[in-house]
């Protein structure tokens, strides 16, 4: 009958749309040793649009967990083999205590309250009992994955905002804002534990002339190249800041004055050899160190280094003054 055909077609279309709206993207680590249960579950998860890595052993699943980024772990609780589902859950939680970051959905045939409480204590986010019901799987899986993805987005945004606030976008060095946080902290620690701390101020020579001769954009490229070179020359504990336009600063914890002078000399040579965009480039350096046994604020040391830079300029630039 033509009318029922059309009705049937409409119903089919409505089902497709409904299914499509439920589709979510993500990668799931799935552990289940019963092929019957796995068959049902895989069909549900894959129809949701998820990429599923299915394992029948928890040991193999744990190995895969270390190798890929998963949006959700779905684990049977009783799995044959040396590691149980419980073991898998506690191993994962040991590494990732944050439930929003690595959500775990437990699936078990024994759903008495004691068992469920034990699972929650172990760190699962949610629980489904067998035999699984499609609507319930969809609801719980969707919730967990969308929470996790939202959490990832928030983290990425926070990281991005932090970078915008703390990192100079042209040179990739820390900006002046970050001095209050990192600079003062480095000084406070050096004062408290009385370990050496040195400061190198760098001012690019005749930079105005570079801008005037080659244009502001080339000037920017030159600064970016100097920034990159400084980053390459930093140790883990060093702190390189773009202090002003073409003024850069290195805070060097655990670095004596002698070592700082040596490092400044090295940087002076590197800048001279850099020739970014083919441009001959030099810089003047002022180096100071916190006198051991004397509490010193960052500003005090900065003033001393600043004077040293002026002396380096006066003496003909392209040199280090301590
Ligand atoms: P000196 O050797 O005495 O340090 O001379 P100088 O020309 O380097 O010093 P001055 O302070 O007179 O000029 C600094 C110049 O740096 C002026 C300014 O236009 C330029 N500058 C500051 N920030 C930037 C930037 O982000 N990009 C570019 N292209 N130029 C900048
Ligand atoms: Mg099992
Ligand atoms: Mg300057
Ligand atoms: Mg300058």
C-alpha cells in the first residue's frame, strides 16, 4: 500500500535524524571478556559514532590505555586473566585521580549495593548492570563523554588565556606581567635559602636604526629571532623576560656572578653571529648578582643591571658590563 510505504519512509527518516542527533565523537577503551555482551555493547557504542578499542584482557587494555588518549574507559568488572576489571580501574585511578579527565564506566553482572560502593570507592564515575539496556548505555556514556570533553575544552582555554596573559606573543618569552609572579618568587627563594641568583639585562643596540632602515616588520622578525635564541639558551630554572620593546632580561637562579658573566658573553657572541634576516646585530649587557647573605629585592638588582647596560652603551655597545 503506497500510503504505508510513505509513512514507513517518514518514520525511518525520523529515526535516522534522531540517531544522528545522538551521535558523539570520541574514543573509547572497552574491556569485556564475554563475546555476547561485547557484541551488544559494541553495536550501541559504534552506532553512537564512537571509535571503540575492545579488549578481552585487562592487561592488554591497560597497555593500550598508556598508548592512546581515550575519552572514556568502559570496563567489565569480572574479567578473566591476571588483572581484573577492578585492578584496571585502580591502576588507571592511581595515574589519573581526576575523574573528569579520565572517566570510567563500570559494567557488572553483580549489582548489589556493597559491590557498587566498592566500585565508587575505587574511582569509577558511573555504573551499569548487565544485561545492559541500550537507552541507559547511551545516556550514561553520553554524559561522561560530554563532561570529559567540556573539561578538556576548559583546560585548553585556561592554558591559552594563561599564555596570552604571561607570554609575549612576538618573542615567545615571558612578558612583564609574569615578572611579578615568577621573578619575585625566584628572588624570595634565593633570599630565603641564600643561594646565588644573577640577573642579565640585554638591550639591543641601535634598534631604532634597524626599524628605520629595514622597516618595523623586519624589526619584529629580528626581535623574534633574538627571543628564540634566548629560549634555546635557557636552562629549566632560568626565566627569560621581554622587559620592554628591545629590552630583555634573564633571571638565573643558582647562577654565580662569574657564571652569569660567562653566559652573557656567550649570548653576546650568539647575537652577533645571529644575523637575523641578514642584518648585523649586536646588544649590550648588564650583569649583576644578589650578594650572598644580603636580602635583595628584584628592583634593587634591576637598577644595578640597568646602570651596567648604560655603561656598556657608553663604552661602545656590543659588550658585557658587570
Ligand atoms: P641603543 O643602542 O642606545 O639601545 O639604541 P636603540 O635604538 O636600540 O634604543 P631606543 O630606545 O632609542 O630605541 C628602541 C626602539 O625599539 C624604538 C622602538 O620603536 C623600537 N621597538 C620597541 N618595541 C618594538 C617592537 O615590538 N617591534 C619593533 N619593530 N620595534 C620596536
Ligand atoms: Mg566478564
Ligand atoms: Mg632600549
Ligand atoms: Mg636599544
